[in-house]
């Protein structure tokens, strides 16, 4: 598989060499030292992302980007700004031209790689792995739970820009529709189904089949855990929580149980009890 192409634009040859060294294992880096050369590359070749220095002589980064946006190959290419100072006016000007992120120099190599990967995923050029998807969906669910409905809608709409499976994309589209109807209860239910789908898929990949459990059974098992914790039977509570992991329980409940287990390992059984009681309220 061909490497994705990163156009690095900086008048400092040391910075260009550093960028190339940091990225060469994952990407094909095209280093150029001026805005005019960058325009020539964009006009003649396809690039997947541009790292653009702002403080350059003759043609600075903002002017370079304005001209890039005027070219057929440059209208939608993601751009990350490289800057030596946090200049609010420059950042705002860059935002108007579609800059996705900015990085202060001198930059950290690991941070640079993470920012590039995030930008490419947000544009759908790279797929999102299931662990990331799970975290994003959980985050949206927490926004709804905390009453931040507008933020939940924004985050869900942003998710549709990512490269996702068709079944997840369609579920998210339906979730957005429910949010716009202000039916956030239904939206929360749809998000939970996506998490359950991921849980089930992971279980099959690990060679284990999650067992079915009714709400009544789950409620009873959680009450037994609470009883153990109220009577300081920490080992019994931990054993019951471990047993629950064999069942196809809602993702938010699974999260609470896993967090409670972690608390028990740290001898914080009071917090574990609070988490399980919170899980019971969510059933």
C-alpha cells in the first residue's frame, strides 16, 4: 500500500529535516522551502495533508494558503499550521481558510504524528479503529446524560466525517435525526446499541460468546454486589463483577462495573459501591 503524502512547507531547512525524519516511516514527505514551491507541488501533484509554516519571507503561510485554496487540488486538502508564536489573529485568519489544527514550534515528534493522524481521520482519509470509535460514542452519550445536548449533536455530526463502517454510519445518521427532533432519549438508546454491537463483535473476535441476560437478572446481580460491598465482602463483590463480564450487558453498565473492579484493586470499595449504585439507577 502506498504511503500517504505530506507536503511540508518551511523556510528553515533544519525544521524540514526534522519533519522528514519524524514522519518518513509512516508517510512520504515532500519538503519545500517556500510558498511558491508549495503552490507548484499542489498544482502538479496530489498531496494528502499540508504542514504549513506561517512565518516565511516573500510569501507567508496565510498568503500561500489563500492561493492553495484557489487551486483545484487544494480546495479541500487538510492543512496544519506550524507557528513559532500563538498569534490569535493569525489563527483566526487560518481558521477562515480551513486550517484544521496548529502546532507551536519547536514541536514534539509524537505530538506531530498524532495531530496528523487525527486530521486525516477527521477528513475520512484514514479509518478510525474500534477503540477510538467506542471512546467517541461514550463521550457523546455522556454529553446527553449531562444535558449538553447541543454539544452531543455537534460531536455526532463530526463523527460522520470519519471513515466508518456502513452500519455505524447509518446508525449515527439516524441518531442525528433523533437529536434534531430533540428526542435525546432515543438518541441515547441508539448510541448504546452501537456500543453493544462493538462489545459483541470484540467478544466474538476474542473467541467468547456473551451470554444473554434480562434486565431483572442484571438488576439482581448488581444488588448482590452492593450487598457484598455494604458488608465489606470485597473479594465476593469482585468475583461477582468478574462473572458479569460474561454477559451481554449495556455498555454503560459494563463501564461502571469495570471501574468498580479497578477501585476494588485499589482498596477503594466505597467508590466501587457508589459506581454500582449508579449503574442500578441507569437500568
